[in-house]
């Protein structure tokens, strides 16, 4: 049975889809793993992004709660990793994902609204743990951070207080290369110069942290 990792956050713009695509790409093309990406977000950003890449990765948009609950375990029996890009809300689809994944990863921007969203997501994770009597594991990381800001430091302190959720040490900083990747139909590993190498290094470090939790 393959490992199932879900990137979840009810607030849009936190980097959830971007991280999901980069994680799936990194597993497939940097770690030589068999990966399937499930796009459960109604916007369909990750599935469109994956389809536009020159090095394709198996991907499907699955967005209803029942379909997610039924199909994710089937995919996990066929692939080493299933990466799920969750919806930008705390819906029944999100609950189905949490009933399936081994690890829930919460990207969080340095803002009060994002922090509140993270706390709301943790509540759902706790409910899933009660139903499943154990999993999923859960982690959170700081996304779209800006170096040297007071808000970044305050957000890290607040994330450290999330109950039963591990704060990952790696932070993904706001960089132009990350913002441009979708429009150019690439990942940061396909870009040269500018901020791309720094972004690629941060993602690689983050993803190694994620794998260590599995």
C-alpha cells in the first residue's frame, strides 16, 4: 500500500496547490517514485498544471466526498505515493481526505486569517483521528514567508502552539520564480537563474522533512 499525503487548508492562496504539484514532481522526477496526484480542489489548478508539464505525472480531478473516499485507497494500492491537493474549504470532501491520508500537511501564510484557518483544520484532523483511532499524522509549515518581518516571527510562535501538529522547520519564502511557475507550465526545477535555485532548495528540504514523518 502506497503512502497518501494530503495538502489541506480552507484558505485560498496559501500555496497548497503549488506545493502539491512540486511535491508530486519531486517524488516522480527527483526521487524516481511512482506518484499519482489527486486534484480535489474545485479550481482544478493542480490538474491543469500537471497536464501542462512536459514530464507528465498521472493525475485526476476527484472532488466529491464519496468518490474521494472510494478512489484514494484504490490509487494507493497501485502507486507508491498518492498526493492529494485538497479543496479550499472545510467540506465533506476534506473530511473524506482526512479519513484516507497517512499524513496531512497544512501550508500556512503569515497572517491572522491563515492562522485561524490552520486551527480550524486541526479541529477536523482531531475528529478524523477519533474516527480512525490514530491517524492521520499532521504537520504545518510556513508558506509564502517574507524574510526579516515581525509577522513571520509571530506566525512561527503561533504555529508552535498548534496542538498535536508538528511544525516543520523548513519555510517556503515568497519568490518570483514560484509565482511564475504555473504561468510558464514548469516547476522551479525547470527554471534557471533568478530565485529558482533558492526556491528549489527550500522545496527539496521541505519534502525530505515530509518524508521523514511517514
